[in-house]
C-alpha cells in the first residue's frame, strides 16, 4: 500500500494550519511538506518549526526549496534545526526554483548549481551526524537525470489530471525508470513521491473556481516558458485549444507568480490570471482536477493503483482552495477518498 504525504501551502491561519498537520499525522500521512516562496506565501522556515513541535511522527520540511534564494549552508542549518526540534523527522526537498526565483527576476538554478548545493548540504549533515534525506524534484530531462544521480528520493512523476488512467500514470513511471537506468541507479531502491493537486468541494462550481489558476499556469507554460518552441514549430498548440488561441495566450501571459498556484489573492479577491479564464477554456483544456469527491475518485484510484504496482512509489497530495478551502479539500480527501483507496 502506498504511503501518503501532503504538500500544504502556508497561506491560512496558524491554528488551522497546525490542525491540518495534526490531522495528516492522525490519518497516517508520512510527510508534511511546505512551499518555499519568496513573495507569494509566508516563510516556511517559521511554519515548519510550528509543525515540528506540534506533531510527533510525521516528517517535515520544504517541498521544495532552492539553492538560489536560500544559500545551501543556510538551508543545511535550517534543516538541522528542524531535525533537532522534531527529534529526527526533518526531510529536505530541493529543486531548481520556480516562483521563488521568478518573482525576483531570476532564472532557475542550473544543474551544476544544484550539484554543488547537494554537496554542501550533505557535508554539513555529515558534520553533525544527522541522517536527513534529500529528495529532489524531477523536471525536464536534465534536472531529472541529476535528481536520479544525487537524491535519496524523487519528487514528481506519474500524477495526472482528472482523466488520468492507471495505464497513463504507469507510463509516466516507466519514463522515470528509463532515466534511472540511464544514470545507473536502481529505480526500485529509490522512494518516488508522485503528486496530485486538486480542489474538492460538494459544490462543484466552488472547486472549479479554486483551480482556475491551474488553467492559467498551463497556458503560461505553453505561451511564455515554451514560447520559442511554439514559434519555431518544435511544439504545437493542442488542437482543442486552437479556437481559443487568443484567449489562452492572454491567460498565460497574465499568470501572476505573486499569487502562484492559487485563484484568490490573500485578501480574498479573484487573482488576475483566474479572472480571465472562461468556462469554455476550462472545458477545452480538460482534465481540471476539481469537483466533488465522486468526480475526483476515479483519478485518485488510477494513481493509487499505479503506485500500488510499484512498492517504492508513494503519493503526495496538494489541496487547493481559497478562503479556507485548502483545509476543506484536505479534510474531504481524508474523509471521503482516502478510506476508499486504502480499502
């Protein structure tokens, strides 16, 4: 049976956030990860300390931090502190950086910078005789290769949207297996944490509203991050999006990293990138992981069944929602989906 973790963003009140960590622990979750965001979310370094002293079993740490906005020695020192506060439950997630670096106008870390960061951090851990695992995020081909070469575990892989099939998820894991073989690592010996973000509500419209950012982020990837590929013909716009090209481009270009991975601003207003997303574009994009527990159960089952076929693959969920919606999405997952997966 796969292990379960949660990637929870620290943008709601302290009592409710700590309660979410306690609920995750009570429901047998293994990891409580926090987002490291320079501008969009509260600093994880304070929040994971609160989680550490208010739980007793669950592992805690950034999911993920980066070596640019956090110097590797600073990150190492923080993780050693959490290791002490939690009595040995620290876990480090490391990646190249997304909104944390983009909001200050930087580019993600290169693979050479990541390699050096891992060396520095591991040296500090050895110096203090602290057994803190380093998990690395799988991204593009080069980052994925580095992750398999250096990490104690892999973040990413599998996953998928609401229409994912078990076969499709397994195909994602098979691609990771190929990378592991290429770099000489035994895939089956590495913990793999596949992720799925979602919003759950008994009010389907509410959940979809809370995931509009997801459509904008997808369009940003196509029209901003991979714009040169589109212009030079190395990639094409999916056929179902062609009638919405102008709208989709505006939505992608409006993506606001200061409200990264959320539809609502901290003061409860609809973020600019969510305001531009029409119902028609949502339908054209397809696969939006939002809806009622019954809507999302098939996709979770596909991911669960795929993970169950590989003993080293586990599941990290990311609940989304505005105005208290993250906690609601987490609780509905625990009450109405997780028991059906485990049974």
